[in-house]
C-alpha cells in the first residue's frame, strides 16, 4: 500500500502511467515472480523514492520551504513561522536545503550583515508533490479521526 501511495504522488498527472505502475506494484505485492527488468524497475523506483525522502523528508524541510515560499526570507522570520524549531536545527536544515539546490542563500554586505534565503526554480518543482501530500494528509487525518 505504501508503494502504491508513492506511485500516486509521482504519477498522478499521467493516469496511464499510474495504472501501469500501480498494477506492477500490486502484482509484486502478491508475491508473483519478477523478471529481471521488473526487479530493476522496482529497485530504481525505491531508490528514487528514497532520494526524494532524503531531500524533502523529515519534520522540518517542507515547513521551511513553505515558509520561504510565503515571503519569510530571513532566519528570524523563518524561525517564527515554523513552530518549535530550534536555531541549531533550522541552521542545519537550511544548509541541507541549500546543498540540495532547493534554496539560495544571499549575504548582503550591509551593516549589520543581512542574510536572505529564497527558493530556487528547482524548488518549485516540488509543488505538485507537496499538494498531493497535503491532500493525502487531509484525507488521512479525517480517516484516523473518524470524520
């Protein structure tokens, strides 16, 4: 079920591909024999999902991206908007996001020195994934709470 969820996230815009991938995963989950091509495809799929989770996973990265997207460009502003994040964790996460080319750090030579964070064009490619995750999260919350 989890594999089918991730496939939905990545292929929700192309229904034909989604149906093919969903069928493929459900067949594998039924313990059918895999061809070597299927093994490579599922290993690649898992690798790509792991890459995605590494880059945007965790408790803080998406909230930081969302905060920056909505105009919070300075460290202090991001910290105020993202609940319960510490200075140390925010600093570490900003460095990781920068190393993964999702944000750009700009230092202005003013007095005092000003540092601003902005999203890169590449970061905007995460939007469809975030929208899908938010919709699924809303459905999940309703299901768990029984509403």
